[in-house]
C-alpha cells in the first residue's frame, strides 16, 4: 500500500455555470471554487493551466499568428488557383492537416480549420509541440517539467487517446501503485457542449458517466493508497449562440487588399488585425467600431488578460464579440455552433471550475492559479 496520490482530472469546458446547474459528485467533491478563464480558447487555456503563466509569457493565444517570413505554409500561395469545391470540404482539410503535421514533424494538435489556403502563407502556427510532455512549452516550464524536476512519479494523459482509454491507463497505474501525482485529461464534454449547449438534455447523462468512472477510480485508489486528494478542474464554460455576424464581409467591403494593406485572423469570437499599409488602419478600425455586438479591446483589458504582447504577436488590435455572438463565417468554421467559448472572461458563462475532496487555503482566482496549486500538491506526501 502506498501513502498518498493527488489526482487532477481535467474536464474540458465544464464551466462554473454548468457545475451549478447539474448534479455531479456533491458528496465526493464538496469544496468548489469558480476561477476566471484565460482570455481566448482552449489553445491558450491549456498552456496557462500547464504553466501558471500568462500568454505574454508562454506565447500561446490563438492557433495562428502573423509571421510571413517564417511561415511553414509559404508554398500554399499557389493553391488558390485550385477548385474551391474540393478545398473547402472538411474531410479534405482534415486529411490535408494530417499531411502537413507529418511533413513538418508537429507533435501538437494541428488542424487548419477553415483558414483560406491562400492566406496561410501570412501565418505561423503556435502549437507545433505536444504541450503535455517535458519541454512541450519550452522555454517556459510546464507541468511535466516541474514533476520531473521534483522527481515525483507521475501520470499525465495522452490527449490523442479516448476518454475511456485515458481513464483506464490511469487506473492501471493506480493498481500498480506506480504514481504519486496524476493529471487526467478528458475533452469530450467540450464537443458535446458546442453541439447541445449548457442546457442540452445530454449534459446530465454525460456528467453521470464521468461520476461513475470517477467512483470506480476512487475504489481502486482506496485499495492501493492510504490517502488521496482528488480534484476536477476545467478551462472555461460554454456560451449559447445568440447572433451571427459576418465580420469578414464588413471588413472586406472596404476594398483593402489582404496581405498588402492588412492581415486579419477571424476566430469564432474575435478578430486579430495587423496593419501593413498605415493608411488603412483608421478605415478598418472605424468599420470595426460599427460592427454590432462587438468592441475593440482596450489596452487596459489587454494588460488585465495578460495578452499585451510587445511585438503584437496576436494582432495590433483585437475585435471581441459580445457573449453569444459568433463570427460566421470565420477561419475556424463556415457555420456557427449552438455553443461557443472565447468571449469575455468577465461573463458568467466563461468561468472555469475547481471541485475538490478538500478545501484550499488559497482558492484559485484564475485558471493559471491551478498550476500553483498542483505544484503545491506535488510536495504533499
Ligand atoms: Zn471548445
């Protein structure tokens, strides 16, 4: 029998409002705290949780950033002459993403989504490496680096596996009494919430499924460890669709040339702008200010959200949509989804959750604090 194990289970998009609305392990995990999400999407939330640092430090905010000199997609400029009908199909884009990933040796999550091929040469892609393994966020230290440094025997899920496979992999290491620390990663809740929203009738059954799996895991833990701490954490919540706005059409109606006058990356809930021809800056910003249900981020907000990049890596200006309003079409998709995240961290549906078997002396305020708390638990033997 081993002494103690600390388990941190990550459920993607299990936001504070969702936690409040449904039944989920109230007896096992009675100590609960909301935490402000990191401004952005999962592609910045996960690096924030795995390092405890802001995006200005770990450098991950959106998937794409303006970098024409070093773009790995330079050859794509010739593809604009090929028929759109094939290139716009999701299956084709997905298969093509797999090829790019292989050719470039990327070990991270890579998907080109709906980014127009001829625009790819203006961008570089941030998530080239697997974030969860040692050196995954180098030069910033991540969770795995910290565990290795402290010589703590650990298990971190492989995000390429299914939820069930990851739960079983952890259970096996518990049975073998191999580890003192675990980070269990599950992502299906996010996909479900995008499709059925936080009000979907499918949410309670999915939470019940997680609850059953957790209770089975705890049973094994109790047989193999004298003591344990268990926490369920998330990165953000999910906001139900209220409106769609075609921001791209509005900006392009001004007649400036993409790549020569300006560059824009249209995420589902925000646009990142870079200006090449200074003359178009004022026109584009004027237009952006007239777009309904949106606002340009102030410098104060950029500082507050840890995204005040000195080199404007993720845009000189960012237009953020109001909670519930999606940009359609965007570079992430041609259609809206019933639910989306990536709105203001101040909105109630954005808040992440922390649930635990025990109270915390210093509860988390922001998801980056999860890393600090996880680090403290590495030393609890
Ligand atoms: Zn998502």
